[in-house]
């Protein structure tokens, strides 16, 4: 199994997901770049966002993805997140119909309720991605889609960089990070019964370098990936 510790060049103190995001919440939206995930959503040929009837936003955080969905014509969105502090920010935005504090792999929501499940930048915090694919499959109706945007394993391994933030005291902290190869993602999705219909990769390009000029050494390296899966039926 590929372990992040084998590539870690930062050696930051590491905290669990709930603790980390609970502390990061105040600066999260100022430090997560849209080119990481939202730019990839813009490039997808499917789904046709305006035809989505109801979406489940898994790992909804502060509501960044939910706001993007609303701006692209998705009107009914439910959100799930593990961290109450992040949910409080999302609640103030008012883009979700409901918000549930739960693990994304065990939401407790009704099966077959959504024609779109979406998860962005959460997979690296899961020791195993298979339960996420399983829960999304359960929540999706027949013919429904699952869109997943992932932190690219190549970049995690090349840069040796965990998901991290600067605490209120100025200490850099890592949030528990796991490496999932693209083959691991695809194998997990196929094993659950999903059909892969589209895949995109985001690379460090001029758009990235405009916001992260120190990343010139990573020019051309893939940094994120988007998968679109369809549930048969």
C-alpha cells in the first residue's frame, strides 16, 4: 500500500480531519484555490448542471462547491460534512436545502434520493476510498452521476505535500493525508458498479502560476483529477 509518510517532505504535526478543518475554517476559503477543483468542474462535459434535480454535496465544507452548483443552475442541494465549524459557515451561505453532520461514508440519508452526488477534495483524508464510492452509489438513483474531484496522487508524492494550513498560532499543521493512486480510484468505482464516463486532470499551468508563482518547478505536473461516474439503470 502506498503511504504518504514515504513521500512527506514537510514533517508538519498532523491532526485529524475534524480537528484540522475546525481550526482551518477561518481562512479556508482564502487559501484553497479555485483552480484546484472548481476550474476542473468548469471543464466537464457532463453532467448538464441545469438538468440536475437534486444533488448531494459530500464533504460540503464551507459551501464552496454548493455555491458553484447553485451558480450553475442546480437548485436543490443537500450537504454532508464531518466538521460542525465548516457546516456553520455553509449554513450562513444558505445554498443547501439541508445540512447534515456525518461521515461521508455513512451519511444516514435515504437511498436513491439523488441524481447527482459530488465530492471535492476529500478523498485524500480517507484511508480507503471504496466506502465513499459505495455510499455515493447507495445515495444515487439509477442513472444518477457521481462527480469526484481528487487531489492528484502524483502531486502529493512529487511535492511531498500534505493537505495543510497555518493555525491561529502560526504553526503549520497537516491534516491526515492518504495517497490514492488513480488506479485505486478506478478500481474502487468499477467494483461498486459505477461506469466511468469522463475523466479530466488539472495541471500546473499559467493559471496556477498566477496564484502560486513559487510552483514554477511543478509546471506541467498534474495536481488534481476529476472523475464522472454513472450508476447503471
